[in-house]
C-alpha cells in the first residue's frame, strides 16, 4: 500500500512514527582566543547550548580544525561541552580535519572519542610563551626608554629591556602549572587509552595512525560515514557554525586599530604555520 502525499506528511506529525536520529555538528575552526577573530567561550556558548538543548539529539559531533591558542579559552569551551554532555547524557564525538594541536587537542579531548584523517596532525601537549627583544635596536638608534614602576615585577617581560635570569625563571614558573593542567585534562579524558611507553606530553605532534597507536585518538574516520555507521544511514546531521558579521568576513575588527588587526592576523598565521598550513 502506497501512502498519498498528504498522508506521508501526516506521519511526521504523529508521535507514533519514530523520527530518524539527528546529530548537531559543531564546527570549531581557527585559533582559540578571546579576540574577535578566535574561538572563545563567549562566542561559542550560544552554539554549544543550542546543540545540546534543542530536541533530543542522539549525539553531538565536533569537527575540529585548530592549531590552538589560549589555554583558558580552551578550558572554558571544553568544560562547557562536558558539563552539558554529562547533564543531558549525550555522547560527544570529535573529528579532526587538518590539525587539532595544543588547545585544539584540548577541545578534542572534550569528546568521548576522537577520529582523525590519515593526514591529520594531533598533539602538541605543551605551553609556549613568545616575545621579542628590541633593546639592541634601540641602542643603535640612540633611543633611551624611561620606565618607572611601583612593584619590582611590573616591567616583567618588557621587550625593550634585556631578558634576565629572573625573567626566565618567572616565565617557567608561569608555564609549568598551565602545562600540568593540560596534562591532567588529557589523562582524565583519555585514561587507560593512552600509551604507557611514549612521552606524550613533551609538545610533540603525530600524524593520523600514529596518534591512534598512541591512544591520543581512537581511529581513522570522517564525520558522515562514521556517524552513519554508529546511528544508521537515516541519521540527520545538523551543521552549526558561528555567525560572522560582514566586517569579520572581510577580516576587519571593528573597535580595534589597524595595527591590532594586522598583529592578530600575523599571530594566527604563525600558529597555523607551525603545522605547514
């Protein structure tokens, strides 16, 4: 018996007919930071809340392509995902495209499992501090800088002053707890899946199958075929992405000076360049 057009439409309105499962797919693309250009908890919060809060999704998928960035924003975003997943008992699957490194891998670990492409770059479980030093250039140009502070650490990291042993010690003291937090997050999320025989926390990176072998990820797979394999061929994928203003699409940062916008672009390009992208 073949149903007519109207009766087929009615099936979607009758609760007795099961609806196919659906999975919201959140794209996490770009560097992680509090600025207008980066992935941040504030910008992603409505997206993540909508993914977990609308209807009864079979799961939530994260498609990640990020070279990392802010440790705090990485933690906030990952914590929001885990809180909602645990509250609503919804599984989370992560799929890595080009790279999930540093903060990008932090986000991937918010998922219950991680799948990668054979050429995906994964890892960089470490923390970095970088700056410039211009003191010799200033001396050559005959420029004298005068700085007065209240507090011995107020001029710490000044790029126009020579770096001291005390400065290096302070930087290392700042980086160590951040690195420890990152390691604790990875161990808590990956647990016994991590390989015991390798140093996974020295900021090294691995490609595709190597990351699977070490337990950093769970398998080779892409978002559509993998989700169909788990939830059936009729699963409906609902893509969710950040809405960007016209200014952002054009690469403009309203409210920031031209130099700020250029520096933000340079810093983001430097993050991607570490992985040949």
